[in-house]
C-alpha cells in the first residue's frame, strides 16, 4: 500500500515501485510507487526502457536529477510478470555503510578495552598471590618457620596457599622433633 511505501521512503530514503512487464509487448506498467518515483519522468523513462533479465534479481545504476541511484529489480516468485524495484541514492547507501563500519569499529574498541581491563584484573590477582607465596617461601628458606600464607580465595591459588601452609607446619613439627631429640 502507498502508506507503507511512504513510511519506507521517509525512514530509509528508499523508493519502491511495483511494476508489471508484459513480456509479449515488452511494455512496462507502473502499478504502485512512492511519490518521488511516481512524479519522476526520468524514472518512468528508465521503466519504459527496462527489459527483464534472465535472472530473477538484478541491479542497475541510474542517475536521476544528477544523483546516482542503485536500483534493485526483483521478480516476484508468485507472479512472474511482476517486479519490485527498490532504489536508493548512493549517498544514503555510503552513509549507511560508513555508520556500520564506525559502529563496528567502536564496538570492537569497547570489547578490546573490556578484555584488557578484565585481563589485567585477573593477572594482577594471580601475580599478587604468587608474589605473596614467593615472599613467604624466601623467609622460610632463611629458617623462619613461623610464616603463614593468608589466602582469602577459594581457587587454585587458595588451595596452593593452604597446601603451602600445611607443608610449613609439617616442616616446623619435624624441625621441633629433631631439636627435642638432640
């Protein structure tokens, strides 16, 4: 319907038309279109010279009022003599492509920033826990068996810290036993 076509035209700057091509006479008849195409003599001239291709979908480039347009002509599957013609100014197409590219680039940038931020948090958490374990191990190596690792996590690092503390406790007990025996 015309109101639907006008909505498409207003929102997307697409012009649409439904045409009938009489294959016996090769005459083209405009059935329905947006106002911009309906009142445009160059478009009507294009339609008058339109000959159907062997494929059900093809693309044409035309110039209307010194503006380049991309036309997509598609044969209706249910009624083979009827075709839809959709036209859009190339400037609108290029603007849309630019917006899609910029939007995609912005999305990728945001995702990279989020991944970098999350990566740094995880790496910092792991390395700080390992640094604590390393410092305690150095003190134990020097003979201070009263050291403990206080891990608040319940992940692999927390389990390693718990096992480390058990090892230090076992070492301290063994050391105290040796001292008492001598």
